[in-house]
C-alpha cells in the first residue's frame, strides 16, 4: 500500500487543528496553512525526484510560540508581546535550519507566558487539555507542543527547556522529550527566559525522531541512535531529594522501570548526591533564573504588571528582589557546582530518576494560586536540577494509569551516547 503523501498528511493535520471539538484553537496559536501546503508539495516533488534534503524532509513540525518567524511579532504566550512586539526581521536559527532540512512548519504552539512555568496554563490564550485526560494540564512551558503532537496536528514539536519545559510536557503527555547539552543548539531568535539556562529541544513519539530533530537544529550530521547493549552499564539511581514525595502513580511506575533495567543486566547503584544540598541553598538565595528573567521583563513589569499571568508575575518579581552582587555571587557558585557535578557523575553511564514527582494536575486545582505554586514546584524539581548543573537529559514514557516520565541524565557533551542508551531503554519498556 502506498504511503500517504506529505500533502495528504498535512491536510489531516490541518483538519485536526481546525476541528472545533478538538484542542487546536488552544494548542496552535498561529497556523501556517498556505506556507505549509507549499512546503508539503515541494517535499512531495523531491520524493518523486529522489532528492531528499535529509531525515526531516517532509516531516510536519510545530514550533513553540517564542521562536522568531520573519515578518511577525513573537508573542511568547504573552498578551503584552502580542500587542507590542515588533515583527521579527528573520527566522530563529533553528527555524531556518528546520526549513532548510525540508521540515514543513505547520503552526506555532501555545505556551506558559514567557516560558516561566512547568504547569502549562495560559490565561490569555487558553490552556490545552492533556491528551490523556482533557481535565488535566499538559505541562509547561511548551504546553501546546505535546498536545499538537499527540492529537495528530503535527509529527514533531520543537520547544525550549530552561528548567524542564520540554521534558515535563513530554512526561505528562506520554511522549519523549530531549534536552540537549545547552551549547549545542543555538538560541538566536528564541525569546529568552534565562541567558544561562535556556536550551532548545524536541518532543516526539520516539528517540529516533528526537535524534533527527536534534541533529538538524545543532547543525550536525544525523546518525540513527543504535540501541546500546544495556548489560553492564552503570545506572545511578538518584536517592534523596529527587525521589522524595513521589505520588501514588509515579512511585510504583518508577520502581517497575528499575526492575526492567535490573532484569536487563544493568548495574544499579543508589547514589547520594550531596551537591543537591548546595543547589537548594543557592535557590533559596534567589537562584540564577529569576533575576535573569527580571532583567528581560523589568520594563514590562513596571508598565503592565496587571497584564501578566499572576503566577508568572510573582516569580519575576522574586527575581527583581535579588541584588546584582548576590546574582554575581550565585553565577560564580554555580560554575563551581557544575564542575563538581560533572566530576561526581564521571563514574556512571547514566543517572536516572522520575521526570516529575507527580502526574499532571487538573486544570481546576491549579486555578488556586497556592496549589499552582506547589504543583509547579513538584513538576520542576527534578528537571530543573539538570539545567542548573548544565547536564543533558531525556524523558521516556512509562506505562501507568496516567503518563509518567522516566528521566535519563548524562554529563554535558554525551548527547549521542544518551540517545543510544535511551533507544535501548525505550525498547525494554515497550517490549
């Protein structure tokens, strides 16, 4: 049977976006129907000629609302930016690279305002319902990305990850989310949250699709991640804080996953990471991210505070209370801790933990600001550690009554090795 053409697949995706009974209006804030059709037709023509542009040629892709697209304002999920931002003069670097690789960009996806929340709620443009339970949040900040992918509005979604914004929505929606080593993928043309921590990564249905997108965005040659032999690999289980207060769905799912690894011959060790205490102490002093967010948004906060999502505004305000001297001290301290964690993980092949401590909260419960703050902290705890220590990580889906994420973490620069390990673990989980 002949495979459907890119144009046929695109028309199905556009129909799902336009379905009034679906999540399209909340998941996709801008739809590029005409440009996508032209791109799909060009991809089909290349298929006929046998002139593929690479592993993503003809793949239908959505991009997060904070990436620049030439000729239009970049909203970053914000009512203020929708009204005030000047049109971008050029595509973001990753958008340009995706287009050059033949990707068909179908839409910009919804997100937490300014990318500053792990919940995925947006009071300005609506909150997309989780594909496994529409009453629940999709996770953030790349909130529309997993919904668009899971609901067939695209075949691959590109997000950003400053504290977990790719891995959290992937975990809560039963998908794969990859956060590369920060320096590999250029952030030019992506609306900033933290100059120190921002990174760009894909959400996909498979490790292989993540690897394809990552290679294109990093400007590297794609090599399919061949699953590595798991027997004998050193898997460190992050004990203490990162396993604290797991909910009644996450805890047994994680325990079962460890059993699969042990059965495959992995060498599991229980690791106490004292450096996490230093990380917590630094965050209690204000952290690196909030003051950097304040530097981006200080003027908007002064002029239009009432037009910012209150749950986001309070976090920016907290950053504005940090002095320049304290911020400089924390940046220096972080550099020391990054080097120390790199050395600490040298004896392991991979560190593992649940991606999030809880499953997706309901949209109704996070309407309460206090509940929002508590659930947001629970979602961000494990993933934000990875960004702080400048590591590389991937979230894989586990089978449970609601989606649970299993996170594999490696040292900076070990991205390809991580993808090979993840490909093998994914095979183990779905076998």
